[in-house]
């Protein structure tokens, strides 16, 4: 094959035309199949042709593109924002401003978001960035490609409330970015978890080795949607590392099996091996020029627009004023005022109102604390206190229970100073859970759903008091609320939600591993998964303690079944699929 210097050389047998910069691609593969190499080869070729691109890097391993393949010399002089190898810092609040800078300077760069303190900060940055980039390209159309690594993390199939804006911004780029000069490559090792609406808009699919049946099912959905050859999907597990099927029925008008070229830059994402020290690569120097000054201004503007940053700044200023008032003589009052006023132009006009609201909330908080202290002080002293302060008068045991059985539709237990009866927190939480599950729960399930350890004294004491008061059944499992127990919290709890909101409810009580496992099982329902299949889909080791603990917790909560074959709970799965 004769090379065309104007083409993007991805393989000895296939080139992409330079128009690929504004096209949409999906790079799908399991871990270790050569996906990262394929994407970097495409980025290197675009850089050679002067086609701008931006790489979103949630893993922190794109920095190797700055070094040659051996790590002994410079690679491509591409600036890196953020991460451990960044030339310039990246702030979670600066997504929109970074998009402005990239369009204004027509930058090719890497945005390393791997060191952000939380997933929420990552999502916020990427939502702001994608939305502003799309809008800027509407005003100033120009060719640019976005490599969206680990796209399932911020363009997922499961869209929770805090993720909706981010997914919408990226779908906008994938669906309508081409007319504004924006192309995009979705890159993921979890094909089943990527948003299907976004994936369906991809015109060229690059699929490397994929073994998971659920990931292949997602790929098959794309193949059917674009009327491509289905038999390709069955051959995916047989591909060697670096081999791929390029499926482009509309843009290229062909489907071919190729072997990707080897990248020419350092593979900084290569997995370390035991006993071998990772190479320290030599990075290409870049001239940041005015970027340093501009980024400093961006950080300043981002902080000024961030309410939390403003509150911190207000606190700093108030402490500064208080400190100076304490240590400076009255003669310097006027000078202190001038010093403080120097900072005022950097604070929006809304700050005085914010200070007032903040002070009002603080006063209310301390007022509540004072009320609680007064309540406690006016309660009858406990027996323990009486023993210390005065002789104990021995009396016969009381003939009434510790918790008085209430009349129907009334509330038992402790009484506040205004005479209103109320349940202690632990008892009310337990009754709320039981009200949501009329068929009852086991002790262990009940403890977990209530946020307690089944072995804790607080939980077991609360159960004992509820039994004594007749608010739950007397013994055995499952534990159920009695009619009096339901009456005691009547109108004070919300029933379980339905539809997809039911999954959101459970996800709010689960850790990351449990959420991923549950999502995989619900995706597969009504079919089952083996433990190995679940581990592959969720990218966990089947032998790890975290994975096995997550499975155990889900089984305890009866969200998945026990045994070799794992099913999602039928009721939950039906609610999600029908919702």
C-alpha cells in the first residue's frame, strides 16, 4: 500500500482521510487488547498533519506522548493540563474557561483529570468543558477532535441526576458536533456501560478483542442499528492484541480487519511488572508562552465564580479583619480599612447578601444547639445521676414497660418539653425500613438498611425496646412491624419509589463495587451471570476481598440471588426495565 502523506496512517492496510478529524468513532475493547495504542496512533497522525485535538485523560497515562518510544528522548511537544505530569494545573471549576482557552489559542492538548479529588469534581469539569466547547465552536467553527478516554465514566448508560448534564453535553458533541467542526472518539473497555444513545450516533466502530458476552451484546446492538455484518461480533474474542475490526458502513463504506501500527511515543500506561522498575521518560520541552499567565487568570475567574471558594475567601477576610482589630492600635483603624478594601474589587456584589445569609444560618444553628441543651437540662435526671448526687430510694420495679404501648395512630416513647411524643432516632429508622417492607426483613438486612451493625448495642437495644412496646413482632425472623408500629410512624415516612427511581434509592445506600455489580446484573436480566462474568464486566478481580464483600452485601439485601448463577432481584429489575 502506497502511503499518502495527507492521510492518517493507522495500519499497513488502512488509512483514514484527514476528514476523520470531524468524524465520530467508537474504540471498544477489553483491557489489554491494544485499544490505548490504537487511539494514540490516531492522535500522533493527526498531530503530524496539523489537525488539532484534545485528549480527556481520566487515567493519567497520556503523558507518555511527550517522550519517544524508549523514553530516552523527547516526543511530541503537547501541553498537559493537570495530573502528576502536568505543565499547568487544572482546577475542577475551570472547565468552561479551559474550553475558551483551547478555542482561542487553537490548542492541541491533554486534559488530565485523574488527580481531581472526587468523581463529582471530574464530572463537573467535563460537563462544563463539553458544553462550552460545543457553544464556542458554534461561534467559531474549526476542525478539532476529542479523544474521550474512559468515556463510560462520564457518558454512562445509567444516568443519575448529577450525571444528566454531563451526558447531555457530550451527546451534543457526538450527535451535532460535526457541523461545528467537532469530531469525537468514544474510548472504553466497558462497552455495555457506555450510553447507548451516544454510541448509536458513532459512524465508525473500531472494535478490538472483546470477550464479555454483555459487551459483545452492546456491540451487536450498534451493528444491527447500522446494518453491518453480525458475524463480526462472534469473531471478536479471537482477535490478537492490536487487531481490530473497523466497521464503517456509512462513512468509509467498508468493513475490514486490520492490525494497528505501533505508536511512536512512550507507552506510559503499560502495566508494571514485579521486580521491574518503571522507566523514567524524558519529556519534550514546550514553550508555554502566555499560557501560564492566561491559566492563572482562568483559575482566578473560576474561583470567583465558585460559591465555596468565595465563602473561604470571606472567612479569610473576616479573620484578617478580626486579627488586625485585636493586635493593632486604634490609630491604625483607617489604614486597616484601606487594606481590606483593596480586595473588594475581586468579590462580586452579592457577597454582602451571602454574608448576611451565612450569619443568619449560623445564628439559627447555635440557637438550635442552645434549645437542645435546655431540653436536656430540663429532663428528669437519670438513675445513674441520682446515685452520684443523693441516696438511692429503693423502689419496686415498675409495672409498665420502658416504652409505653401507644393507642392506635399515636407516637410512643420519649417526650419533649412541649409534651409532644416522639420516637428516638434508631427506633424510628428501624420502623421506617419495616414500613417500606411489609413482608419484613431479617435482622441482618434490617441492620444494614437502617445503617447499623447487626452486632451493635444501639441496634439491638432499639429492637428490644420496640418488641417490649409491641411495635414489632415478638421474636424470630423475618422482623415485621405490627399495626401499632405502623401507626406510630404513620405519615412520617416515604414509601419506596418505583421505576428507575427505585434503583437510585438502592444506589444511594451502596458503595461503588455494589453499584457496578447490581447494574451488570440488571442489564443481564432476565438472564443470569456467573461470578467470572460479573468480575469481567465490572473490571474487578474475582478473587479480591472488595469484590466478594460487595457480592455478599448485595445477597444479604436480596438484590441479587445466591449461588453460582447470579440474577438481579426480579422486582427491582422489572421496575428498572419498565421504568
